[in-house]
């Protein structure tokens, strides 16, 4: 098992960096408070310091707030409706599959960890009288965060170089998450918007040669005025203090990390 405690003699600066990494968490309920442009600029600047293959910095960003973000939400409404029409046909198809199971490329052990995590989130939300499904459906809307950064990559071939570019984008995203956290902002990496695929290109007039690889929700952690669920609204009306609803990070339980040391 990997040691979770820092060793003695660690410098104060190093301890701060490690603490920022370990205390970052995915925020899914945001305050309806605008994120200043200067904050976003600090985040993008941090992204540019991420490692990338031969420093090619293969990322571009579109940052949304206010009305353009609202219009994006409206398009998402539409895209989800269109998908639901197809879904009913898909359910029919599913019945024809041998075991009718949801197809995934993830190995069983990883699926088990995901399920466990969702259970934990669910338990946390239940404390506020909120159902997981009410929060999770907001994932497609980047959890209604007041600012959303879309991360765009050249649509590289899925070969070795393409993989490297992808890894660089992930490093840039992580920089954004870590700096947001250090600045007191909540953030959430959103892969679920990938389901909208090329519709995102059309909406934002992104060249066919590029693709959106993730969204990042940014905002102050808290409850969203944009109505997470009626339950929250009711509770707020009952004057339960706002801090009671601030989501917190789900403590990370140690997993049996597969790591081999040689020569130690
Ligand atoms: C590639 C990737 C895609 C993700 N997509 C989503 C998403 O679509 N919606 C969401 O709410 N969280 C998403 N997350 C956040 C993860 O659920 C979260 O990082 C994980 O559960 C660990 O929790 P933590 O970030 O609080 O430590 C994503 C994370 C990664 C790395």
C-alpha cells in the first residue's frame, strides 16, 4: 500500500503543493456568481505551463459565461431531446443483444470503483435531501456552473502522437483544476459533453479538423440558483443555511494501487 503521509523534512512549499493536489475535488453545485475574466486568464495561463510533446501546446479554449452560456444550455436541451428520440429505438435494439448489458470497454475492477464512488456521492447528497440523478443529469450542462471552459484539440489521428497530444490536454486540464482550487473556485472536468460530438463544432464554429475534448465547469462552490432540484429550493425556503449545502470533496479511500518498485 502506498504511504499516504508525507515524509519528515518536507518543505513548506512542497507541502502546500501536495495539499492542493490532495484537497482538490469535483464540484457539482455552484453559486450563481460570475467568475471574473482575470480569474479565467490565470487558469489559462496555468494550462499553458503543462507539459506537451516538444512543447507544441496542442490546446485551444472557448470560455463561456452569461448569455452565450445560456444559449449553449438551450442547444444542449435540444440535443438531449433529439437523442431521446433515438434512445427509444436503441432500447429495442438492446433487447436483441445476448445479455442486454450496457457495453463498456472498462474492466470490471474499474467499474466496481466507479460504482463505489457514485454510492459515496449519492450518500453525501442524500444528507441534503437531494437525489444523485437530480445532480448528475446536470453533467451535460456542465452542472450549470457560471463559467465553462471548453478544451479543444486538433483532431489528431488516434496513433502514438495522437495519444501524446491527448495526454498533454489532460495535463493542461489538471493545471486548470488545481489552480481553480488554489484560488477558492470549484471545478469539474466534464467528459459527458463529448456525447454531443460534432454538434459542438457546429455550435461554436470550430473547424472540422478540431474537436472539443472536455468541458471544465468553474465557479464558487455552493448551491446553484439555477435549481438543482425542488428539494434544495424547498430547503432553502426553510432557511437552512447555505453552507449546509456546500458540497465537499468525497474522501478518497485508498485503492490497492498496482505499483512495482525495483531497486529500492
Ligand atoms: C476524463 C474525465 C471525465 C470526467 N467527466 C465527468 C463528467 O462528465 N461529469 C462529472 O460530473 N464529473 C466528471 N469527471 C469527474 C470525476 O467524476 C471525478 O474526478 C472523480 O469522480 C474523482 O473525484 P474528485 O475529482 O472529486 O477527486 C470526469 C473526470 C475525468 C478525469
